[in-house]
C-alpha cells in the first residue's frame, strides 16, 4: 500500500487483510464490504 509516495504496508492480499490496516480498509470500501458491515450493524471495522 502506497500513501504519499511511500510504502506504508507491504504483503500479500491475505496478509494485508489480516493486518486490518489501511489496505484492508480500502479493500472493504472498494468491494462494498463496508456497506455490508454497516447494514449488519458491525461498524467496529468501519
């Protein structure tokens, strides 16, 4: 994951999702998972 021209997270897709950092948050937004979490009342990962 690159932010501001710097690598801020590095790893495989699975590793980055498990770390639940910036990459995972962006992935949830892009896949609509964030909306699904909110619809189900699970805003802890939002």
